[in-house]
C-alpha cells in the first residue's frame, strides 16, 4: 500500500470535504425558497429576484478560475476560509436589503465572490490532489452526495424559518451556517498528496500559461465546457424556479418545497452511483445518459397533469441525475490534464457552468414575467439536454497531448511539410 493512501489517511480528507460541500451546496440550494417571500415583502417582482441569483452565479463563475488558481498556489484551506467570510457577509447584506440594489449587491455580487472561494469546485480539486487516482472517483462522489445531504436538511429547515420568522431572519441564520465552514478547513491545509506523485508526467513543470494554452487547443476540453454550460442552465433554473413553477400550477407550497427537498435527498443516491460507476464505465457515456434523463423529465413536467405525484416524482428523477454530473465532469478534466492545475482548469469549466446558470435563472424569471408561464424555458432546458447528451458521445477522456503536438497538428513543422500541404 502506498504511503498516504490508506483508509485512515483518506478519512479526514473525505469527512472534511463532505461537510464543507454539504454546507456550501445546502445554503446555495435554499435560494429557490426566497423569491416569493422577498417579492411579497419588497414588491420587486420575481424577475428582480431571479436577476439577483443570476448575478450571483455569474460572479461566482467569473471568480472561480481565480479562486482555483489561488487554491492551487496557496492551498484550499485559506481560500475556503476567506470565501466563507465573504459568503456570510453577502447574505447579511441581502438580509438588510430594501430594494433591488441591496439584493443585487449582497445576494448577487458579494455572495457570488464568496461562493467562488468557498465552493465545491475548490473542495473537489483539493481532494483530487490528496486522494490517489484509484479512489478518486468514489471520493468525489461521496463528497458530492454529502453536498446533497446539506440540500435535503437545509431546504426544509430554511422554509420553516421563513414561515415562522421571515426571510430576513432565515438569511441571517444561513450566514451563521456559512461562516462555520472555517471550523472544518484544517485537513485541507496540505497542498500536495499521493495523486501528484502517482500522476507525474514529463511536462509536469509546465507553466500555468502553457497549461492554459494546451487546454484552449484541446477539442475535448472545450466540449466539456459546452456541456457543463448546459448543466449550469439546468440546475440553477430548477433551483430558483421549480417551487414557483409548481405553485403556479396550483400545487401547495408544501408540495413544491418537498419536491425540491427530494431533489437533494435522491441526489445522494445519484452522486454515490456516479462516483462508483465512473470507476468502471466511460464517464462521457454516463453523462450522455444523465442529460437525456433530464430532458425527458423536463418534457414530462410540462406535458403531464400538475399533481403532487408528478411533482414528487419529478423531484426523485431529477435528484438522481442532479449533481451526478460533478464527479463525472471533474473526473474527465482530471483525466485530460492531471491534478497539478486542477483548481484552475476546473475553474474555467465551472465558469462555463455559471454562464449557463446566469441565463437559466435570469431568463426563467423574465420568461415568466413576459408570458405568465415557465413552459418555454422548460422546453429550452429539454432541448439543451438533448444537445449535451449528443456532444458527450464524441468527447474523449484521454490525456491532452503536449502543446508542441497541438502545434504540429495545426501547422507544418518544416519547409517540406509546407510544400506538401500546398501541393495537397
């Protein structure tokens, strides 16, 4: 057994990563409970609250590559601690808002910056570096599953606090929950682990700019960015607008909240399964199945009658494929480029995710304001799911070739090659 790969060495990393992911994703999942309450209190419109969450996701995405690079350079623990403080501060600013400006500043910009540093992307990249490749897929699946446990626990509790004490009190409680992330970062202070030693490659000392240039020329990495854009569109549109979609259809708020809670509960199963299956089967093929399932579920939600059974069934199905994409997508990126620049490279993939999240959240609110229904956006989500499923069939998980090989593929390396190219 390699040093540092034993169960006892993995346990603190796994527990720490899982707790932090549960807190960050759990708090994020509660954002869908606030639009109605904030609109009733401030009369700003659902579209305004949707824009707040859209800005939050866009700022989060823009900050993620930088946060990943900082974590790669200075360690995940410091990055997570700073992010947790900013995240909590943004929630407090949002809790004191009396109009769109305060909502956008606190819940949009400040929370978004905090989330970029205190995000599951930073946690998973750190875990990837500290856990050997044989256990990596399962470790990422476990951490993601625990993130959904936070979703399942915090969503109903937050809903209860909103009902009993109001949305401002609920945001204040969530700020306290968020800042507690700082209590759990210590095991992630190590910046290197067995994965780096095992996966050493000839160009392991290449500069960050060289790695980014290699990624920018790698077709399959760019396609992963495209499909993760779709993932961001899906999860944020659902997270912000699913409860309102269901209440618009005449279902009770309790049913809508339960459907959303079931997404978190059943994603525990889905994320565990994704981690295990990703060790045995091609991750791209699994992602094709996942995106196809989402598309079918979206179509079913629009076409089937609005009943509690349909709403709860939708929560179960979407839960199984909810964040199952995260360990699989991050696993593809790690397979293409290794762990040394994992935070930075997955940060750019996550930026694509958050651009999709911005459009899903903001566009969903605008479509409802304009048409009185979310149906058009559900159909767009279904079409994007079909497209992402098709793209994943063409994505290779093999390591990206060195930059020199990319150049040889795109330009003649000698005068003879140039003449041959012209003659051909």
